[in-house]
C-alpha cells in the first residue's frame, strides 16, 4: 500500500525522469520513479518504511538532486525550475515543507556568497572567519527552528548545523546546543521511535556529550599532559616534562599533511613573537620517513629545538594517549604542564597563549 504522495511542476523539465531514493545499509534503494509531462508536471505515489532522509533526483545523470526528510502519509507539493531544482525548490503540504524551503533558500545564498568572497581572501585563518560569518544566518535559523519544533522531521537536516564543526570543534561551540540536540532526541524517540534515524541521532548526541566532557576537562587546567619521550632527528631522546615551567604548544603534524604545512607559518610566527616570554613548541611528527620529516622541518623553517617522532605514522600510541584522529592537532600546556587548550589554531590559539603567558 502506498503511504506517500508527491506532485508538482518543474518548469523547463519536459519529459524528465523524476525519482525518489533512500539510503540504507545495503546502499541506495530506489523508492519510486516517474517521468514529467511536456509541461514539467508530475505525480508520484510510493511506499517508504518510515520517517527518514530521502533524495529526489531530476534527470538521468544524478547531478540535479536534493535531500529531503519524509514521513509516513506525507502529501508533498513541489514547485521549481529545472535550473533551481536542487538549490531553490519550494515545498508545501507537510509540516517540514516551509522550514526546508527556507533552509534551502538560506543555503543557496550562503553557497553563492562563499564562492564569490572566500577566494578573495588568502589567509586560511581569515577564510575560516569569513566562512563562519557567512554561515551564521543558516545556523541562527536552525537554532530557532529546532527550539520551536524539536519533533519536526526537518531537524534531521538542521541538527548538523548545531553540532560541533570540523573546522573549529568545540572552540566556539555553544553548549546550549547540546540541550537543543537532546530535545530533538527526546521528540524523535516519542514520534519516530522505530526509525533508524532516531537511533543514529541518539548515538551521535551521546558521542558529542562525551567529547564535550573531555574537552571541558582538557581546558580546565587540572589534567596533566601525558609524558612524551621520543627521539629527535639526531637520535637524542627529548622529554615533554623537561619543558615544565614554560607555556608549551604540543603540535602533532607530519611532512605529508598539507593542512599542517599550511598552518606551520602561523606556529613559526607565534614562536618568534613569544619565545622570549617563556613559550616553547614541542613538535611531534606522525611521519614514517625520517628524511621527509627532516626536510620538512628545514623547508618550513621550524627552528625550535624540540622535534620528536617514533616514525610509526598513525600507528603511534600517542593518537590514543592524546585522543586525536586528525592532524594538525594542538595541545596547549600551562607552566605547570597541565592541558589548557586542545585543537586551538589561529586567533584562538594566540589569545589562549597570551592569557597563559601572563600568568607567572
């Protein structure tokens, strides 16, 4: 028995294939398909297992597609043009239609401004600042919509905007978002208990909660940094603990890591500026090739004396000891050797560094 209906008009899309697909553990599953008429009109009925994420695709090549939430018994109306189908569609007929239409309108504007403005900025740090600024209207919309209707299926998409970002982690993340995520989880457990999306969301929120607790602990200044005792390129063992009394940046990096190499000039700048005030860098390489490691140190001008590696790459036990899965990864220590910041870069790193240097 069919349990959803979608109809509408896509101007300029005469005789085009229109299909709905679902993501599953077995891969992409086609739910239903039809063909638009000579005027771009279409009507389609089908059956879905429950509330979840589905994709709509216009045409044969899969490039003109968009993602929507769908629930049982949805009666969806869609209006668009062939050119705006994937960027500015207008939905109606369901409780998620209006907020999804608004979200896609905001996202389209964000994407346009991002393409126009970010290439004009050269410094990665400034690019990130601009990216965050341009994205803010979408984030603000998501926060308001989630608080207004935590059980709306559109939140499957919107929750991603209030989760910690890959770019900044928890550094500028509002912990109130965790409360909002829990409200969505509670509402989904009530209305969509049997949906796999609900279980996945619960897992994500539990992971974020645990990571945030660790982040708070790492930034409290009460956790001592685990000892690192490894050899430098000359074969001499260096110990992290020997730098106690100074503010230390542990910088996990590698010669093959392009984001690390792009960040190196900023670390060099900070070292030149603050080394006279008691700042030291302790660089830990995830290289396996000693020659490449030494060459990168010289080429990037990493002129501080503290460079170590076990030359084990990602097999190094330090990824577990310090809890990171990507590089560059930074850990800032106060003069007592306790962790006061994790994952800091750019302006945030310098601000925290100055704060710690001021404490004698």
